[in-house]
């Protein structure tokens, strides 16, 4: 359950430019 949430957050961070 938590792993899925973490993966979703990581994908969102990677999809959006962090600069």
C-alpha cells in the first residue's frame, strides 16, 4: 500500500520539472 503511494509520488516528481 505504502509502496504504491511512494511510486506514484516519485513518478509525479519525475514528470514535473524540479527547477
